[in-house]
C-alpha cells in the first residue's frame, strides 16, 4: 500500500518538474506512472520507483523542449 502512494507521489513530482521546465505535466507524470508499473519485475519497491523517476528524468532531458503551440 505504501508503494502505491510512493508511485503516485513520484509521478506527481515528475509532472511538477516537467511543468516547471515548460513541458506537459500530464504526459510526463503518466510516463513515470507507466514506467513504475512496467518495472514490477524489480523485487525492491523503492528501487523500482527510483528507477522509474530516473528513467523518466533522463528521457525528459533528452527530448528537445517544445516549441510554442506544441506539447511534448
């Protein structure tokens, strides 16, 4: 149960980081949520969430910033 709250908090935090960077908060939050859901093969819950946030953050920094009128 604690892990679900941790995943939701991490997804919201990633959305806030993306919003502060001028990107779509919902897209990056749901991407983080999907990565955390997809990493269920990792046995340690905290490592699972940390990996999902780290991967989403690296992907966000690799994707170019949106131009005006486009959401990434």
